[in-house]
C-alpha cells in the first residue's frame, strides 16, 4: 500500500462520505438503541428514524437564547459540530486513506473531541444557572476520569502497531489478523468500551432518557438551548456517538474497510461499517436494559476499572513485544 499513489480527490470524496455517514448514522444509531431498549422492555418504541425527525424539526425552529448569555453559549454548538466533523474527516472509517492521512493521529482525534466537551462545559457555565454548573462540573469530572483510560489504551494499541496513526493501526491489524485475538487487544477493547459508554452518556454512567435534575449530566448543560441551537447540539452529540462507535469497531475489527483506492470498495466498506456499528449499538442497548444508573460517587469506580484494563493492556503489549 503506497499512500502517494492515492488520488487527492479520492481522499476528499471518501472523507466527505464519512461525514455524511456519521451525520446520518449517528442519529440512526440513537434510534436503533431506543428501539432495541423498548422492544426488550415490552414496548413498541419510537421509529428508528425518530432522532433524525427531531433534529430536522429543531433546525427549522426559531433560535432563542437567554438575555444574559454571552458569545460562549452561541458559539459552543458550532465548536462541537466543527470539532466532531474534523475528527470524522481524518479518521479511517470507510477507508485507510482519509483526508490528512498523515495527521490522523489518535491523540489528535482525542483532543478534538475534548475541545467539544470543554466548549459544552463552558456553555453550561455561561448562563450561571445551578443546573448548568452542576452538569458542567459532572461532565468535566467524568471526562477527567475517562481521558486517562482512553489515552493509555491508545498507547497499548500504538505499542502493538508501532504507530499512533489511526490508519496505521487499522492497516497493521489487516496485515496481521492475529493482533485482534491478543490479550492486549482484548483488554484495550474493554477499556475503550467503558470510555465510549462514559463519553457518550449511556447507562450506567448517565441516563439519556431521564430529565431528573439531580441525575442529569449532559442534559443539564443543554437546558438553556432551544430551536436551531438545540438541533446543532443534538446533531453534534449524535455524530460524536457515531464516530466513537465507528472508531471502536474499526480499530479492533477493521475487516471490510477499503484499504485500496477503489470507489466500489467504499460502498462495501460503508455497508460493513453500518453492520458493525449496529451490532455494537444493539449490544450496548441490551446491557442498558439490565443495568441501573450508578450513583455519581460510584462512577469513578467504573472508570478506574477501565483505567486498570488499559494499564494491563500496555503491560501485556510490552511483555509480548
């Protein structure tokens, strides 16, 4: 595989295909998870495309903002959406030759997502309400506990692939399928699974279907948003979920991704990514059905377990190097 032979137009087209897939697939994943939970609980549930309908409806509504808010509240939705979109563009979701392939470092993606998290936390603090500050404080606490596990898991994958470049990690797994069955990958998979659940506000860390003030984390930061601003925040959160799930399945199960500059293979890769992401989303939903939300003071224990798994992944990676 020689990246220099790949046409720039192919990289641009593939990256924009990834953005379209994540923008549509993120809300559909939310709808699929809600549908699976409803069916498992004996309810009919909303249609899978309901989140897309909600986002479209919100984007058409009038933008309303508190009189005493600053530019931070107004800019945060665009920062979240922009940072997530840039992370999608450089990530290997349907191809190992995305735009800015050499800059597609896992640390870059992590800090792009962190930029969105910080922007939302500042927006929650901007208005000065009690619930906004509480949600921002909780979100930063969860992020501070989840980021070390995420970064150490990245180191574990980098040790095995001998690079922290995302396409390089995916390519190394394609070239050495035995990597996927090593203890290092299994431990890193568990750690990253816990991090994805925490970063996307799913049970048992947060309950996205509740609006109780004393238990909200993400919802508390978005209470002051309405209309098109709320639509952008909702779309950004859905794209964040889609990106994290797609990265997780591709880093550990990359089969189906287009490793050569072939347009037909992009269609196959898109179908494969949708299937893998849907399977992971269904698994999360079934876990949520049988899980209860942890008390806030118990969340650090779960995230500490994820950090321990990531450290064990690094140790096993160094031992088998």
